[in-house]
C-alpha cells in the first residue's frame, strides 16, 4: 500500500472536531445526501467546525449571503481560511458552496430549530442566492440556463413566451446577446451584431470674419438657403448635403496664426559652471553651519557613515543592514577601509561579537572607561581604556549554561549569523597593515574579545568565530609584548591541545609572530608545557606541508632563547628530533653523480697521503660536512654539558632548515 499522505496543518484535529464530524456524518446519512468531511479549496482542506463557528458569528448562511446588507462577506471569510490567495472571488464561492452542501441543512435543523428544505431544492442545486429559511417547494423556481430554455421552446413549438420569471433573473449581458424583433412572435433567437453608427466628419461652423457692403445681400441669401438645406437634410445625422457646401468651407477657411514656442534654456555644469559652483559652495556652507535641510541638494551620508551609525544605534534591523554592507566592503575594498577614519566602528563590532557569550554562560559583557577599582571589580565589566588583566578569573567566575544543541531556534540562528558576520568584518579589516597597527594601539578591547572567544566551550557553533579570532590574533600579536601571565598568551597556549588542524596551524602562526615587529624585545614564548612541545614535535611526522611549515616556523622563534632550548631538550627525544630535521634538510634534494678528473695538485696530495697506493676519490653522500672553526670555538666555550651542546647543534640545524 502507498504511504498515507500527511494532512495539511490547516485542520485542528481536536476531540471537539472529531465529535462534530461524526455528528455531521450521521446527519447526512439520515438525510440521504453526500457528505465531504474535508472539502478542498485551493490545495487546502477546510476545517468545517471552524467554518461553521465563523458563519454562526455572522448570523448564519442567510445573513452572510445577503448582498445588500452584508457585502462581500464570503470574501472576507475566504481570506481568513485562504490567506495570500490570488483569486479570492472564485475561491470565496467555493467556500460558500462547501458550506452550502455540508452545513446549510445542519444549521437550519440545529441552530434555527426548523425543518430544512428538501435536498432537491437545497443540496442538489447551486449555491447561488440565499434565504434558505423561507425556501419551499412552492416558491422555489429552479434556475434554467439559456440553452436549455431555447431547446425546450423549440421542442414544444411555443409561439409565445410563457411569461415566466426567468427573464427577471437574466443579466444585462444576456439581454444584450438576445434581441426580439418587434413584429416577431416566434421563439427568441440570437441576433446578429448591430452595425456600428455612421461616422460623420467634423465640419466647423462657417462665419465670414468680415462682410463688405457688396456681399451682405449675398450672405443673407446664402445663410437662408443653407438653413433650409440643413433642415431638409436632417436625416443624415447632421451632415450637409448641398453640393456647394464644401466649396464655401474651403473658400472661407483661414488658418490660425502660429504662435512662437517659448523655450527655456537648460543649464548644465559644462554650459554654466559658475552657477553650479555657487550652488555647491552654498550647500557646503549650509552643511558646515548645520542649516542644510532635506531637498536642498544634500544626498545624505556615504555608505561608510551610514553603516557606522547603524552599528552604533543598537537596533537589530539597522545592524543587519550595516553588517550586510560591511561584509561586502571589507571583502572587496578592505584596502580603502580605514578604521581610524571611522572612530567607534571597531568598538561597535566588538560589542556585537561579545553577544556570543550569553549563549554559553550567564554573562552580559559591558564596557567601562572609568579608571575606578570598584567598577572594574564587577565580573561582567571590561576595561575600555586598557585590556582587562584578570579577565580569565572573570570568565571562570561565570555560571555556565546548558550546552547549546546542534539545532537552534530561528532567532538564535539569526543572532549567531550576525555575530559571525561581525567577526568576519573585523578579520578582513585587520588584514590591512594600517588597520592592524591602529587596532593594536588604539583598540585594547581586541585583546579581551580574542581572549573571550578562545575560552568559549567547544561547540560546532563557534568553530568559525574561533578561527576568525586566531587570524585576528596573528595580525595583532606582532605589536604586543605578552608575558607568561597575560590572558591572551595563556589562551593561545591552551589552543595547542585542540584536535582541529586549522586551530593548531593558526595558533602556531600566532605564537610565532609575538613581538615580531619589536626587535628590541625577544620572543620568549615561555610557559609551554612539555606535553605541548612533544605534540608539536609529533606534528612533524604528519604528511601535511602547511602544518610542517607552521611547526618549523614556531621552532625557529621558540629556540631564540637559551632557556627554551633547554626545556625542549628535556621534553622531546633530541636524537630522533635532529634526525627528523636532517631529513627535512634533504627534502626534495636530487642526488646527481658527477665524474670529474681531479687536478694534479689534489692527485699528488692524495698519493702522498696514501703513500702512492691508491688514487684520490671524491667524498660520498655520507661524508659529514665540515663545520666552520668559528662555530666550533663558540660551542666549545659553552660548556661540556652534552644536553647544551646537543641543543645548540639542534639550533644550528633548525636555523639552516628554516632559513632563519
């Protein structure tokens, strides 16, 4: 059997509805009529219980169908059951027919406590008209269409009309289609189309503008003759039939004098540049004085100022509009978009991104620009002047919420999309060097925002935002001096435990670029756990070129400090690690065999060294490279500790491998 198709949600199948339908089925079965429990109109099933209650509110079928006192009532009801319908007139009649066939008799019996008309004059006829309460077999006249009436008249050979009331129910359109001959007594037939009325050319009244003394008598004679001629030719719809009429008209016709057309000059910036220069100067002066009014030539703010004001407004629709345009601007014209030209835009976007926090904890972050210890002691307040030093303690003090599920409500999904768009705009803007330098110096809230995002719980809804935060950190930490107790630095180190490839690569890049543009401040990178260092070592074994590049770059900056080298030697197997680095040195190398004849000096030296026993041979690939004496002396002065010597041998190899 085919699976049963799901019903539309337009019918509320409650217990009351089921009881009402059973009662209707029993009523129609007793009455002997066909009952449709779910009549379909415009691909939707009607709820008969709801329709019955709605019609009863209007007073019943007869009240709703009263076109004089209650016009278009069925259309209003149809619009409630079929919203957004394109052909409401037809569907209103279908709703009326559904009620007429299934509920009209039931209404008369149940609501009005009267005997309904027989089914032959109720359910078996059309739903046109009303007045069901007064309909009986005696006063009801069954509607007959024109073709059936004409056929009946022809079969009965009637010579005259029976004078029935069918003609009273005919429409004006039907009366125009039939025409009775005045002298005909036969049956009514369809008449031919009448000929259109005869068109008469316009003939203006002729009046001589000026008459002379000689022509006055002739004019009187002509006018009397013309008047009598016009009277005699009235049967031609006002046309003058005198043969000399056209000649008189032509002779007395005088064309009107042509008046010159007045043309106003059109000024353009090219034809009249002085006028346009004055207008611009006036508009500029009014704008500076604040006197510019709408309609005076000012087209309004640019899209940059418009989006800035929209983000600062805090109105949801305005922010949605601003983020839509900011995403496009930051993606296509980020090189022209300077944060320093729009003060407050970065702060507004950061506040929008911080709205992600209430998804996971009971917190509403607020900004404060007051250097007051009591205000900063609030666990939900961020320092807007400088970054918050105890931010991690504030984050841990918040009560976490229940983990957000994979399915979000439409409102939550809309909010999350706007938060991701704000993060994307900030990420795109910081790709420009000027914006990154300005944000690092003038927007300390970037540190707190990145720290808060990196400390969010692991959820699929924040994966995109977390990557944006790490990319922003990669651009900003080049201007930061982060010690081992800084919240941002601790948050970056905690990302090394992630299993996400993108998070690991971005974290290693961000750590490698700390204080990159500050040559006087060495990159310490302290506080990294031995377990994290061992995991970074293991990443070299993964066949991923991008990941290996990020790891080697991190080792290059990490080994700049002597203490870091000692921690590395204690955390990883330095022998296998150096072997891996040697393998990377030979990565992509091509072994070529070259045969060349040694010089006479080299051959004589080799023979002298071997006592003339064997000729000189070129060294093979296994021959160790000769280290410069200056480096050997420097390593010898470092001490005899094998761990330190091995570490600096490692530094030598990794510097050569990374090209540092």
